């Protein structure tokens, strides 16, 4: 081997070692997420309990100011519900709420569906008006560790047959609490959720101490104005999927969904599987579906399918999407064509909900065989 | 020497063992191979990918929307994955395997220098094995550093070097395996057939491409089928070929892929060595 050859090989090896060394340092450097990840996300995450299974964020202000929202607003001018809400609460959703952070905890012991949702909203709120409204509706003012809570009881929750030992569908009551956490920051949720939120903030045992979740949040691109991350098992268990389907779902560990809403909607769905094989299986399924979708003759569907881009490596499977404003033109067209059907839908749903349940028909007695 | 004195017979040096001979051939061939015209071609191909990645990075740095596909922003690791698929796995690795593998013995025959190697007291098979190792060293020392440069260049764009590090190691491993397996197959083709380069190109760009698109068992007779299942990155969904491959995708397990790639590597290398041992090379005047 000549000297020239040795020098070449030495240089190549040096590049290889330097690159691998850099990757190795970065790999182990990422092993201290508390240093980096805790700085990710909004500060209100300190109110999210550490054991939350799903955390979501929406920059309401940006979404409301987006071109997409403005276009929808011109096409759907009648927002009676929003006006009523503003008159009663003094909150103009368009301007007064900056952003919201939502979280859901896991199921209660024994799979009991305890209401565990929590929403923390940052904005400008008229505390006096809110408190007066709550009192009008039978709300009770309490204090918990220095925070003012307004508790509304007798909120009915449907308990399905089979759950909590009941043989038929039944209703049970629970409390909804509105908490004034800080000036310009309110929390809404069940009593347990609000109390654990306050505890989390005071004890610093919030989601920011949960490295797994904070790593997921840290991976969210800063440009997104809405996102959600969480453990997939928490969602799968809430979905009440049949055992046959649930057992065939790929072994997805965590998920992240993020979107940037402006003129159109761009975003990404990302899943982390338990192992590389599961990721490969999931990729194959998604890729096959995308390929089949692209074969469709409908140009609108093809345009939508073309905007879906799969990526990811190792245990990560990512599906990016981009719905341009041109594609969203399909929605206003539908509204123009049949506004009645669209607007009447919530009322029908409401009527359906308000209608008393029809008692089941008693079974017909068996006819004795002759 | 005095008159009448009988000369003492000098003992014949012992022929080196098979592996010692192969290492000596490796030492002799690696320099030749590295500074050949073929390596200039390899340098150009591999260098082009590095230049493209640096160029993309620079464009991204000045705000050009280059890391986008169908209007969707892509992370650097996704683009790096596409580089591995398009440039390395589908082009560079098979082409280098064909060009170098088929020429291991054919070049010596063409240059009429094979006689010098075959008259040495070493096994003919060791010549091929030594040359194969030289090919592997040459290609690895050119291809893998380029992959590392692209990784460092692209992955930090909306991605993390640390998070993608295990995938880099997998990429380096699978490219090494790919170079070895393609090299072994084409070493056999080069040792056995008369127009090995043509056969090699037909295999890589004809047979492998076609078999991967046809549903059924035909794809089991390609190297790409086993190699592609090792890729940690999602297959880019671009073009008709990728589209059809997505529909008929059927990846073997990691263990099965590694097993069959090892079988192909050892089997073809052994067959090539045996072929060289048995074949009589007639040099054209």
C-alpha cells in the first residue's frame, strides 16, 4: 500500500469517525431532556398534571386571525351561539382568548370513566361577570390553596351499561370547576382535575417534569399553531374499539399531531411505535393506502392525496399533509349548495339528545313448538 | 563456491496460507483500484450527492423552500432518508457493485496481467478474495464518508442529529452489506461470464427493477428485496415505481433479510473463488 493510499484511507476514516462521533455526542446529549425540553411549549404547561396522557395546545388568536377563518367567517356569518356566549360571559372568542392548553389524564382505577379533562386558557377575562354568571346558575365559590374556584354541581354524565358495575345506562353527577389560576389565566375542568392542576403547579410536579411527554412537545415545530401529543394507548382505550380490531392495531406508543392554520392547513401526524418492525408494518399500511388513494380518478382527491407525504425512520412514522386554500374551496361550495342541511344538523343532533330515551321493546315470548 | 563442492539445495519457501495470500493480494490491489479511472467515476457520483446536499442546505439557509414536497415541509432527516433511497440504494451501491465486481478478474484478463498473479505460489481463489476485499475497502472508504457528510449537512434542518443517529448507523451498516453482496454476486458474474458488465447492468436496472414491481415470489430472487427491508427510512412516495412498490410491498423480517444476504454473499463469493480456481483463462493475442 502506497503512502498516497494510506493518506486517502486515513482521511476517509477521519471523516467517518468525526461524523459518527458528532452523532454519538448528539445522541447522548439528547439524553438530558430536562435541560432542553422543559423550555419547550407554553408556560401554562406547569398547570398540566405530570400523569396526563394527552396534551394539546391551540393558539386561538392566530387561528381566529388566519385567512382560513376569515374566509369561513364571510361564508358563515350567523354565529348566534358565539354572540350569546359573549353576552353571558363577556368573552369575545375572536379577541379575548390568546391560546388554550388542554390535557386529559388516564382512566381512573378499574377503568372507571372519571371526567379528567382540563382546559387552561390565557386571555382577557371579566372575572366579576364570570363569577356572577356562575352564581346565577347555582355555582359555589371556594378557595383551594389560594386560588378562587367556582364549582357548578349536578352536571350529569352518562354511565354506559356495564361500566362501574351497572347493568343499564345511568346518569351520575359530577362537578365542573372554573378556576382563576392567575390574572388572565383560567382553568376549566372537573374538580379533581383542577385541584391536581393547582397541586402540579405548586409542587412543580407538572408535565414539565415528565421527560417522555416533554420530548414529544420539544419535537413540535415552532411554526405550528395547534398541536396535540400523547400516549396512544390512552386514545385507543377511550375509543372502545372491538377487541378484534384493537388487537390488530400496530404497536403505537406515542403520537403527535401538529398543524399550522393560515391560508390553508399544513401539518403532520407522527407516531412512535414500540419497535422498528411495528413501524415498518405501519408504514406499509399507510403507504399502501396512499398508493391506492392516488389511483383514484377524482382530481380533487388526487390533489389531496398528493399533499400527503410519508416520512420517518426507525420507530417513527410521519405523515405530512398540506391542504391548500384552493382545496378548501370545496367546503364553501358545499355550504353554498346546501346551507340548510349543514345548519340544521346540530339542531337535529340537539333534538336527538334532548329526546327521552325510548324504552327497549320487551322480547316476544317464545312460541311453544307443536 | 569452491570447485567440487556440491551446492546445498535451498529449501523452497512455503506457500502462504489462503488468507495470508488473500491479504497480500488485497495490499497489492487496493492502491491500484483506488487510483483507477473507475474510482474517478465513483468519486464523481458520490461527490455529486454531497454537492447536492450542501447546495440544498445553503438554499435552505437563505430561506428558499427546498425542503418541501407537494407543498409539505420536510424535515432534514426525511430528506436524508430520500438520499439513501434514491442515490445510494437504488443507484450508487448496485452500480459500484457491477463496475467493480465484474472487473475484479476481467481487468487482469484484459490487461493480460493475470498470468503474473496465477504463477505465484498462491491459490487462485485467494486472488479473487483479496481483490474482493480491496474492492470493499475502496468503496467503503469513499461511499461511507459521503453518507456521513450528508447526514451532518441535512439532518439538523428541522431535525435532530441525535435522534437520527441510530438510523445513520443502520444506513452505514446496510450500505456496507449492500456493497459486499452486490460485489460478491458480480465478482462471480465477472469470473464466469464473457460480457459481465452488460449482464450486471441488465440485472440491476432490468431484472431487479421489474421483479420488485411484480407481486409474487419473483422479488425473492433479487438483492434489493432483502436490502430494502433493512432501510430504516420510509420509502419516498415519488414516481410510478415507488407507487407500485408501495402497493405490492412485502418486506421480509430483519432476521430473514440478514440471513439471505449472508447466504448470497458467502455463496457467490465461494462460487466465484471456485470458478476462478477451475477456469482456464486464455489471453487473446
